[in-house]
C-alpha cells in the first residue's frame, strides 16, 4: 500500500517536473572524491564497522565499503561518512 | 575550523557505547535531534562525540542492553566550570573589564600647558562651554573644531591644540604677544597740557616753548609747539618733546551713606549634591529646591578618585546654600570719616602718580542725618605734559 502511494507520488513529481528527493523524500547519495559520502533521507544506521557501513532508506539499502570509515555527522535526515571509500552499493 | 571552535566553546564529551546493536543508539540520538559527530568503531564499542549539555539526555536514551561510558568533558565549558558558584567573582571581573574599556574611552584628566596670564580656570570654562570636560568621550573631541572656537572665546590666546593620550587630555596653548606701540619720531606733534595748573618748571628737548614759568595753563593748551623757527633754516616742524612741571589743585567731594544694609546669616544652611558625568548633571538630593529669599551659594567640585590615585570620570558637586537677611546698620560717623579720608588720600596719590608730590591736603567734612560728606582740597606739584 505504502509502496504504491510512493510510486504514485514519484510519478506525480515527474509529471510536474519537481525534484523527486524534495517532493517525496527520495534517497539521495552524493559521493565526494572517494573520501566522503553524503546520504540524505535515510532511515537509520543498520550496521557499522571500520570497513563497512550499512544504511537503511525508504525502499533501499545502502552499503558503503572502504576503510577507516567514520560518521562525521548524523541527524534525522542526513548522514555524512568519511574515510577511504571503495564502493557504494544500492540494493 | 569554525566547527571545531563552536564545539570547543560549547564543550563536548566522548561517549563509548558497548552492547548489542550499538548502531541503534546512533539512530535514537539522530531521531531525538541530539547532534553528534565523529562516530567510529573502536573494537566492539562505538564511540561518538556529543555536546556536554546533551549528556544527561543521552544517558537517559540508552538501551538497557547497552552500556554507556562518558569520557571527561572537554572544551571551554569545562574551563568555565571553576567559576560555578562564584557568580559574584565573574560579575566583578566582567564589570572590571567593562570599566577598563569604558575608562579608556573617556577623558579622566585635563592638563593645561603653555599659559602664563590666562588662567587654567578660564581655559577649562571655555572647554566646558564647548562640551569638553571630564567624562567626555574621547572620540568626540576634535582639536581642529575646537581651535577657532577657543581662540574666539579667549582672545589672549594665539594657538590652541588638544592632544588625547589614553584618558588624559593635554591642552597646549600659546598666548598672544601684544605688538609694542611704535611712536614715529618723524611725526610733527605738539606737547599739550594734560591738566590745568601754574607752570613752575620747563624742560624743552625739541620744539618751542609756548609758556613761561608762572603762566597759568588749562588742560589741552599747547605747552611746547612743534614749530621751530631759525634765522638760518627758516621755519620747520619737529616732534616736540619736553617736560612741564606745574602746581595743581584738586577738589574731590564724596558722599558716604551712614545707613547701610548688612548681611546677617540666619544659620540656616542647605547642602545639595550633584553628580556630573560627561556634562550631564544628576541631582542626588531629594527636594533640592532653595527655600530662601536671600542666600549665598558656595560650590565645591571634586573628581572621584579610586584608592591609588586612579581618577574616575565622575565629579561630585557640593553646593552649600546659606540663608541671610538684610538688616539696616548705622555706621559710626567717626569710623566712616576715617575710612573715607584714607580712601580719598589713596585716590589722590594714585592721581598724582610717582613723578609728582602732594604739597598740602585739607579735608573738610559735613554731616546730615544719613549722609557724611567729605571734601578734599589738595595742592600738588607734578608733571602735566601729554602728547
């Protein structure tokens, strides 16, 4: 039910040419030069160690791999990870 | 850098979370809106930093399965903790700092240099009229603006400058030197009689004497003429010079009232205190009105000085008002006559000057009910020439 509503909202935002992340709070990931990742509209931290951070999102799971990973700032909607990032997986 | 500074000023503490699923703790903190940073794994534990003020709330949010350890606090708030319970000390320190900042921005002392005949009080009064006094804010004092205004108020000054160093205003002045009166020796000029009298002695240096010994001259008569006649050079005009000594007579009458009004102090005094700061006057006395009809007023101004001689920009003005009544006093005729005679004799000596002498003096007195009349008759010998 919730998924269908979300898809409808996505379609509506598309038809109105609105940015989806702003309209429906879609997941947004920014990677800065392999040393910092910004994740917006997350749903919380699922797993965390020096080499991997697993972050929950609305309909996705974000997995950040690397070394010496550290969360430099986190609030209810944004999460900023720093360290040596090797890959970001979205599933 | 800015973030670090904000965190340092606000104070922060490191938290170590151990137990099952410590990641949940980070989620709970973000959900509750508690800011944290530097989240990293240390062994099995999770470490993060929070602001000191969130410490209690963080501890209450911890899951029962998790164990939380707080590191000692860091940042400025820890340094400021030593002042806890010493609010008076902090207030005193803050006031001292504020006072130092304030006292450096106002004039606390005015020093005057370079004046000889113009008194300090005259210069200070002129400055006060123009808004410069103890307590005036230094940056509002502009020497260029003051200079023409001060020179207009005190014509005896030719130059003025005010230099403010710290809270001391140094006023430098130069007084005007009057140009000497130059007499042109080439001008043709007669010597006239300054007073009336009978000529006793004539000394002619230049010119022709128009009088002889024994002649009577009136004030304004020509004594020595500028016109010189010579059988060889003919007629010519010179700057006449010479001295003419005469017998002169003076008659001076004065009327002295025998009934005068004298002040009789009633013994009722009133003291009024005012605080003067930066030209503003604050009345410190309740009911400061003066209830007396006739009174004398004595004002004393005193700058407040801290122990050690450090002046403050406040002046306490003490005004003592003394009531008096006017009462009629009848002077003793003999005493009044004596003092009047002395006054007349002094006046005569001043008129004759140091070059002449008083040959004889006679003072006659007559008295009505309220007036004593004295008439002085004097015979003098003096020089009467005038250009």
